[in-house]
């Protein structure tokens, strides 16, 4: 009790630690609790022991809306700590099975990921627990089990490993290595665009992980920044979340009436509900590289449904539409991954890895600069369509006006008499077969109602309806048709920039 009496004057850190570790006698514990009622410093010490600032910052980040992650299968938000069981360790948040949970490191569409300590091996692990809202769904459980099996089948330094699969309170969970470091999504949100070299380094490692998955006949189908972990000072990129992975020959890869994935990073054929293959992952890798270089997804500021329509029906924007001074080789690389047409993409992830490795010698260590006024590809397409319709309508009106004015020449009705009357012999009459004849000057002794120096208008012969049809059908003779084709070609070139 002598320690307790002196504690009112000087706070004793060892007594606080003993209180937290439950090592004090009941009398000393009561004395510490009375002291805590008045000592602000010790209250702060107790509060900080519940979790570090980084731990609470990670929880805040996990609960904040994610501008990169727009998962169409995301479940409603839930408080992750409600999933945990009680723990005897006051420094921990709770328990999942034998694992003592110390922090919440992320929340996704399928569940929550905790940082936990494995008491058997005395190491930290990541425990992913299925969301309670999805636990009753047989489909969700199958997907969760598929993630474990798929990740376990791929053994590669750039693919997350799975140590164990079990359940707690009827909630399935899987145990993976704990990798200190942020996700790529967190890195982009906090720091913006990456340097060209850093972006290529990450893209190369993701391509290597995809190549290993593709070698096992698996398509990931959900490549996005939130599913890439950056581990260690060297930023080793690790591919995670195989919950949407499928075998290449899986019949469920075809049209099923549902859409799974993240619209901002999915391939056009995936957005359309069509068949997907390894090239769909290649497109998502291209979208990932675009986001790393630009600091934002290629398609943004649209709702989920609008994003799906945009991705599935329009080619993605060019990197040079968003960033300044993009090297030609870098633009070509992004285009070869991010091409709308699957046949124009690099055929395999292994080839992507080799291509990026070759190009990394050209990369600089500075990020690209954003354009002050980025080109909006969707707006450009819409503007081009409106411009085409406006020009087409204007030219059509001109053509209709010209034809309307020419109708009296085509209907075969008698022409009004000329304002110039002439007297001449029948032998000087204009031949009927001539379209335009030279003007005839009045002969000596003729009388006119106009000045003698004014020439008479040239006669114009009538054109038959058959000749009109021939003229309009002839593309060489139809001036308006040629002009329309030229305008249409120029507008298409503008849209395809």
C-alpha cells in the first residue's frame, strides 16, 4: 500500500502496466481505480493502451467511403468489433477462435480483415471473417470457400497465401500472413499519382502474380487497387481477394444475369456479361496502371450503373487525355493492356511482365503532371454525336432548299417568257439538244425592250426525273453526299482520339 500512497504524488507506470495485465492484488487494483478518477495523465495512458493511433487510423480509413472501391456486391456497413468474442487480454480488441485481435485493417464487400496474434506460433496473422449479412447466403459461403481454395492453389511471392480455414460463431474465416503496409488504394488516396518507375514496378509484380494464377487455370476477375497490398520498404506487391476467381473453363463465367466485380476496373466484356478469359484480367491490369499513373480511375464521377454502361460501350480514355507529356512508349503500353477490343491486348500476363521489365529502363522517378483541363472522353463522344447530328441537319436543310428551288425546272411546265423579246428568223433558233448555248446578240435592225448591250440569258433545257435519280445516285456527282461523308469521317477521327 506504500506504493499506492505515493502514487497520488507521482504516477507509477509499472502499476498501470500491472493493472492492465491484471497482476495487482484486489486492494492495489482498487487504489489504482481511485487514482484514475482524478489523474488525467494516467487516464490518457490507459486510453492509448487500447490501441495505437495507427490502429484507430486504420479503422477510420476502413470505414470511410472508398472512391476507388465500388464493389457491386458490397453488403451494408456493419460494426466489425461486434464479430469478436471476449478476450482476457485488455490490450486486445477481442478474439476470433484462438486468435487475439489487435486491430481492424480493412472492410470489403465480403467481410472484414483483422490483425491478430497467433498464440501457437507467436506471430501476427490476418484473419478475414465473412460478413454476418452474407453468412446465411449459400452463394456467399461458396465464394468465400472458393477464395481460400484459389489462393491456396497459387504459390507465388506476389499472391497472398492461406494458412487455415475455419469458422467462429457460425462465421467462416480464413487465416493469411499479416503484411505490414498499406493497400495500393490507400497509397493512391494519400499520395496521388505514383512515379512512372514505381507504377511499373507494381504493375510488373501484379502481372507476375496473375501469370501464376493463370497457370493454375484461374481468372481473378477483380483486379483493383484495394486488392493489392504493398508490403515492406521495397513495396512488394501482393495480389489478394480471390473471391471472384473462376476456372477458365467454368461455365459460370458466361452470362448469368448477375454482375460481379468493380465497374471502374472491369473489362468491357465483363461489364457486358459476356465470356471472359485471361485477357479480361489484362484489361483490369491496364486500368490499374492507368490509376497508378493518373492517381484516379480512368472512369470516375459516375454512378455504378452509369460506370458499367460507360465501360461496356465506350473505349477507355487515353492517359494523355488526363496527364501531360506522356511518353509514346508509355501510352502504347497502357493501350496494349487497356484496349477495348480483347484481340488488341497483350495475350498473356507473362508477356506483360516481360514487356514491363524491358520498358522499366526508360521510366523516370517522377510522377506525370495532371492536365489543368483534362479531356473528358465520354463528353467528347457525346459532343461529337451532337455535332454530327447538327451538321447533318444543316446540310440536309440546304439540300432540301436547293431541290425545292429547282423543282420548276423538273416538272415539265412551260417557262415564263424572258424579259428580253427578240425578232429573228427561224434559222437562228437555239437547238433543243444544247444545255447551255452562247448568248445571242441582237441583229442589226431588231427592236428590244432592254439595252442593246445587255446579253440575253442562256437557255436551260429541262432535266428529266430519270436524270435526277441518276445524278443523286452517283456518288461522284452528288456534292452534298460527298460533303457529308467528309464531315462524318472527320468527326469519327475526332471521337477516336
